[in-house]
C-alpha cells in the first residue's frame, strides 16, 4: 500500500469531490493520506476532513506565504490544536523566498515558532523550502542545537546540500511528482542517493500532477506514478518501495494509527 504523505484535501479543487477523490485513491492502492494545514483560520475545515475518514490525518500550521497575516510568535495555539487525536504533524512551515508573499523575517520567526511546537509536542515538523536552501538549513541546525525534533522536507526540490543537512538531523525527505518532470534530472540524481529508509512520497495535491497526469488537477491517487518513478530511480521493485515508504511514514508520524489504513 501507499501513503500520500502531503496533500490539501480542503482546497477547492478537491473538496468539491471529496468522496470521489478518496475512492480513486483507494482504487490506486493509496491506503491513507495526510492533509496539511496552511492557515489557522482554516484549520477547523482541515481537521473536519480528517475526522470524517479513518484513513486521513491532518497537520496544523501556517504556510510561509501566510506568515504576514497568520505568522506565529508563540507556539501555544499550535500546541493546543495538536492535542486533537487526528493531528499528527506541525506545519507546513518554512521559508519561501521565491514568491516572498510574506516578509522574510516574519517567515523565519513563524518557522522557529513551529519548531518550538514540534519540539514540545514531539510531532514531526513539515518543512516547505523554496529558494532558501542555506537559510532553511541554518535555522534547522540552529534550532536542533536547542533540542531535537523530528521532521520532513516536503515536496523536495532543493539542492543536494539541503538533503545532506536534513538527513544529518534525522529528517525524512518527501518526493512529489516533480521527480517525473523532464527538467528534473538534478532532483533524480539526488533521489538516487537518499537512503530508502528516509524517503516518503506525496502529491502536494491539487498541485504538481506527475507525468503522465501532467496538466490535470493532482489528487492522492496519482502518488502511484511518483512511487513508480522513485522505485525505478532506487533500483527496487514497486512493492519494496511501497513497503519502505509506508513504514517510513508511520515511523515518522508516530501518532497516526496504522490500523486505520483503508
């Protein structure tokens, strides 16, 4: 079975066909999924989706794009939300210097606050990083020096140095449909070198549909195409890849109950 470790089931492209999205995922061998919080003012909607389905969990967090409006300087709200039985991760959080929708200092402050919430709850940190390789690595290492915390770099599309630094902290690396794109040869080279026991797969749906679904609205069922490409790159069979990434998911997201898988 497969786990879609990062999707956005509350986004309009997916929530309007919630039953269909989940049915197609099940048919494709996707046994569970993690739907991600990006704003606190929309968290209840995210949590409600997880509550409706045994095999869906959620996270709580503020995306770096939203830091100017919802960036956190105190971890208490995140910690309180994380007490819910369906919340298994903190984030997504991090740095996005590609769009700079929020001031960089506010992104960094909120990022560090999420790390504090991860450290205090023991729930893994879900990290978004774009065009901020050095800064992301510096913050993670600085904060790790204050106390350990688990985590994952989601939708990995950074350079090899980010992977090296993250892996050295015990982080996992999650691979999206980008790995199937024609121009992603550098990413494919990096994936070949990431240990199998540290890999996850995801869709980041409704974005980044993998080949051969490129141009369509992405959905959890399509994670099977990403998994097939990662298996090819790692030189393993698809069953071995599915087993490894599923085991990795439950090793990282320890609050998620494996018995709930569809």
